[in-house]
C-alpha cells in the first residue's frame, strides 16, 4: 500500500496544491483513505495530519473509512423522491442487508445518500463506482445487488443498452440519455470544431476578441450573470506572470444538468471556448473543474482533448498564431456544492477545503495560485465560440436587450418531456410549461433551490437577467405535490448538508429555519413563527458567499409566494406554542424505569 | 390601588436565585411595603389563592412536575419572569442534555461512584414521583415568558431594579455591571 | 504614514492609510467594531460575520474589506446592531455555552458581546448539540461544546516547521476544530498558553490551571469589550 500511495504522490510532483488529485486517486485505489496514507501524505507534503484530514472530511466522496468494494450513492434530490426514490432505497436496504450510511460487514457494498447528481431527467439514479445508473426500479436494484454478490465487474452491472448520442462513445459508455429536446446555436450541429481558433483568431487581436464578446453583451451562464467581456478585460489587464482560464463544470444546483449534456455532446465547443478565452486574456493554461459526479466522463473528455491536440486546436502555436499556446487539464471536485462558487472552486483547485474566499480581491486579479484568473461556466465558453465565429452583432439578435443570446434550460419534475431545451432568453414560463408538456402545474422552481419558487400568477414572467434569472435549473411541481413537506424541506436539508460551515450564519441558520418549518408542518406552528422565519432569514444575507446568502430562499420564497400553505398549517387559536409535548418527553424515562405515564396526580 | 401581588417558585434550580432575591438586603422591607406575596417559598404559601400580577420563575424544567408548576404560574400570573440562567437556558441541570436518559438514570441510581446502598438496582418509579423529561427545557420553550433576568445568580440589584421598574412603570436602567451570565 | 485617505463611519470623518482593513482603520480612529474571529497580524477570514457593516447598501465584513477614499460605512445603525446581536444569539444557541461553569467566564469575548448587545435571552431555540471534549493531549483540553469555529487557533498556533496544530474537520453544522494528535505531544507550555489566550471563548483550556483570577475581577466584568478602543 505504501508504495502505491508514494507513487500517487509522486505522480503529482509531491505538490500540496494537487492534494485533491492525490486524495481522489487514493480513494479510488483503496476505497478509502487510511491513517497510514494520511501519515505518508503529511510527511511528504510537509503539513500536519489534521491538515490532510480537513480536506478529506470536507468532500462527500472522500472518506477515512472504507466505503465498500461497490459504493452506491443514491441521489436524494426532490425529483428523485418524486419518481420513486423511497422504493429504490428500501429495495437497496433489503437486498444489501444494511441501511444507508453503512457498509456491509463483508465490506462488499456501501449505501450512501448524495445530493443531486445531475440526472433529474432520468431519476431515480445512483452512482456506483463512478458509473451512473439511471431510471432505477426495484427489480433493477435486486439484479444489480445480485450481480455484485456474484462478483461481476462494474461493466457487467450496467446491462442496459448505453444511452443516446455520444453516451455510446467507446470511452464513455454511459447509460445516460442526453434528452436534447430543442437546439439552438450551442446544441445545433452546424459548427465545425476548430474553425474559430484556426480561421478566425489569426485575423483578430486579443483585444478585438474581448471587444466582440463585450459587443455581444453576453453575461455569465452560471447564474450570477456577470458580463463576460468585462471579466475577460479585467483579467487581461491584471498583472501577473501567468493568467489562467478555469471552466466551472461543478454544476451542483439541484435540478441542473445542462452542462452534463453540453460536455457529453459538445465538449469540443467548450474546450475551444476556453482556448479563445486563453487567447483573449493571454493565458496558456486552462483547467476544467469537473464535479466528481461526472467522473464517468473522464476518459471520454481526455480523449477529446487528445484529439484536439492532434489537430492543433490545443497545444502550441494554435492556428499558426505565434505565441498562442494553450492547453487544458481536467481536475475533479469530490462532492461539495459550494465549490460551484468561483472562489471556493479555486480553493479546491489548490487542494484545499472548498471554503469561499473573501472578496476583494476578485479572481480576475488574484485567482488560481494568486494569478489573474477567469472562471466561466461551461455554457459561457461554448457560447463564446459562436460569438467569435459570427460576431457580437449577430448574437444580439437572439434573446432580449438585457439578456442576449440563448439559454440552455434543464427542465425536470412533473412534465411529459424532461430534458434540455435551448431557448432564446425572454421565453416566458407559461410557454415553457406548454413546450415541455406540463399540465396542472402548482409551482415552478426557477434557478434551483437557491432561486425562486413561483406560483401560477407569475407564470407570465420571462426568463432573463432582469426578471427571472436562472442558471438553467427549472423544476416543475404538479398539483399533487405537498410543496412544504416534499419540496421546501428537502431543499433546506440540501443547504444544511452543503454549507461549508465557515460563516456562523450559514452554518447555523438553515438548521434553525428547517426546525421551525418542521414544527409548522407538524401542526405546532403559530402566527409568530411566520414572522420569525421572515426576519431570521435576513441574517443569512450577512454570509460570505452566494450559497449562504440564498440558503434560506426555499423558505423565504415559498413564504412569499405560497403564504396560504403556511397559513393553513398554523394554529389559529393559539398565540404561543414552542412545540413542547409533555407526553412525548416523558415517554423514554418512564419506559426505562418501568412505569406508566401518569398526568393526573396533584 | 391595591398592592401588586407576587409569586415565586424554584423549578430545576438550586434556590440560588431566591437567595439573590434575599440579597437585596434591607430593601426587602421596602419590597414588603410595595408588594404582597402569594404562592412562594418566601412565605410558604403552597397554592395560588388569588390572581397574581408578577410570577418569578427560577430553574428550568427537568420533570413533569416542573412543567405542571410552570403552567400553573402561566395560568395564574399576568406577567412571568424567567430569573437566572437555569430558567433562561436550562443552566447546569441542562448539562445532561444530549446524554441518553438511560445513561443519566444508570449513573444516578446504579453505576455512579456515589451509589452504594442501592444494591437491588432499583430505579425510582413510584406513581407519585414526577416523571423525568427527555431533556431539560428553558421555561420559554414551554410557556410564554415576558421578561428575562440573566445571571447565576442574577445580581440582587438587577432583581430589585427590574421589580421596581415593573411595579412603578418607570423605565428600567441596566448598568453594565448588573447583567452578567455568571 | 503616507497615502492617507478619508472615509466616514456612521457619519464621523476618519482617516487611515489606504489598504488598511476597515476594522483596523476604525480602531485607529477610536471606533470599535466588534469581532470574534479577527486578530491583529493574522490573515483575516471573515467567518464570525460579527464585524459586518453596511457600505453602499451592501453588507461587508470590516475585517476583510480595505477602506477606500470617500467610503461611507454604517456600523451602529439599528439594522446592523440587530444583525450583530442576532448572530451572537445564534452562536449561543448552536453550541453549549454554560457560562456559570466555564473557566473563561468574564474573559470570554462571546459572553462580553452578549453583555455589550444586552442579550437577555437568545431569540432562537437552544439546540443543545451533542459535542465532545478532547482531553487526550498533554497540555490542553479542547472543549467542542464551546467552540465557535473562529479559526484563530488554526491560523495562529504553528510548530517550528509552520505546521498547524489545529485544523477543521467536517463541514456545515458538523464542523469542528480538532487538534493534531501527533503534534499535540510536542506542544510547548508557551504554545498552549497562547492557544488559550487567542481562543475567544473557553474552548481551549490549559490543563491543571483554572480560575487563577476570580470571577468578578476578570477582563469584562467591569469594562465592556471594546472600551479600550475608545479615544
């Protein structure tokens, strides 16, 4: 074991900035990270053992305890529940003979919950040793577990035919469906890879590239909506020996999966976009930060990069342009929603816990390893290629004045045709629902749990940065759903699990709000609880990053748009009820001392 | 106008807060002029005999009797005050919160180092005894409490100033040194 | 002192060197902004959020934001005071802070802020989380019940090779600050003392020594926290 760990550390040049890669390799090699391995890393990297452990314990997919020869991670997002997760969970527990959070005594199978794995259009889904298993049924669960017991290889477990499109690629072989339902400039097939870097960039200066991007008025597709051209310009101007291009492929917002589809079907467009950005800011290195849930794409994406290098779309002197050297490597996260926040992502890239940084300084000034860095979403890079190909002016004809271009939506939940839809900005919710075959809709979660839950009276609103802003996640809830119990509570649990814990506010407040919501759901709520929730939610605004600031949104937004659901649950005849239940609270002690509870004495 | 009526009790507390009431020294003579005591260990009246204006609660709730007394205070008093850390946040009795009830009882009656005579390992379970709660609760998590006076014990000056302010309606001044949590 | 710039805190004109963090700049102008995680000479990491101020309508932490020329900072408005008070209360309910039995009582910065903001009772329900006490190291006791995860010990207590004695473990509301078992055995008396001193609460206690100064004669028993800053 020692030798293998040493080899892994060596492979990454004993560089503590690559600790994440080292830990992931060790985890995959042994199924966990042992005390001995921690000692070796600490010794070799010159840090204390607790410093190694603090990184391990931050990430969901890293563990100091064995996770089993087969580690099963079953998605616990709301849509998974809507499509039968409970039955799948029970089937797994029954077949495997242990409960979630545990590993079988023989060390063969471990069962674990995990947050949204980007498969909302084909739930319930699970990740087993980096392979994705979608559309699970109790029968499939029994079969999978039986095959594990028979000692079959992982490949044999997925006996379904592979998914559609490039999911059938020999390096990918995923059972995932891309579910592309509507194509636009990004998902269409009318672009030939390399056209921009080989035929257009030679005619353009980096400044001209930035000018064109600015002219297009494109704003970041990840959700925050910062104007991309300005970001590139700031970074180009920032002084530094090196400049970095980072692609944020940590799509962790529950309900979003469009980056999965872009990276499966159009990875060349993303990588070329990164090269264009490298050219514009004067950077030679690009990093794709890919969420660990998409580890199954690793070999395929590496093969795409290799092919692009062969064609001189990456590498040195790209497009015969003197000095245009640019290459890309892929680095993985290990299960942490907060790493989608750009500065937390940078920390993770540097082999640390993914705790967001204080701003200023912004990444364009001090980013990866303190060098000026741009971080853009997968979709933004892909779009940039089309902008440079056809011009900023051309781009502005799509969408609206303040939200130009197209947006790829991940639509899931109660509808006939879940999947990805590339639409022009300015689409309204009503049209969207009709497009996907969603009837009897009660609510739409726009932009994921950190976004807004809207009701019918707001379905006339349009998608765009000045109205309903979204990174792409749209989850539809039909009339039959219990919004507070099934949806809002689940979202709050998500934020509790995913807080990095660094800020006092985000570490504690979501739990406090969750408990109060639970009290209301249990019929113990009073009017004051509603005003409390509203007031207390504001405290989260003092958190450092977007996760913390929006961690109360599921409650805040449902309280605003579905107030009647709360009103229906609270006790009208009481002003005070903190939820204390005398009968319940004496039950345990009475049982232990052997007496029947008696409330009638005195 | 008749004198305001006062009631006090100690739930899961150590009577230290009541000692601190007595610590107002000679002002106690003025207090007797200002108020009439009803149910309280101070005058040993065991049950409420009339509606009370101000109820003072020492201690949190660790058993069913505490809850019962606290609820009767809420029913019979216009204003309720949580006096001291135990009433406010459970205090030292709440150190058991988080420890399983079985462990607590085992430590107290069977396995603890000071348990010597209980050779039959009897756990108290007479029907007349109060029943232990799953944890110690601050009073305001059971009934509505109107005012809170922190301290372990609350300083006598704080108790005095608060009572006078309540009775006279004058604004309460809180000098830095009277509000302490220890 | 070159490069002096002007800014305002709650309408009062102040001056400081450009690039100084607001919390330090305020201090130099006799204005106290409370904090539980910041310490002079350590890289700030706005984690307690208590020093939050409002600038141009935005909430910012004053320990991580440098002053800029013409900046107008709001620090004692009702909104900010209420926010700070609620964060203090949140810290009280999310740990197990039994002041009467804590060796740090009277010297505790969390408690002192409770006094400063006149916290009579936290507005949030007490959580009573189950937390442990690590007494395995020869020099100190690490009591997780009282830890507010400010990171001061992590950042300030290092060995000769710049390795951290303390580090985070876990995340979210399971986050803890733990002590490296191996390094703990090499901790000197001076390091242990410093760790205890830097801890704003009673989470790090040096063994075999307690209550050297009696209650009633401690740092914040008579003087509010921050009173040394006032000019």
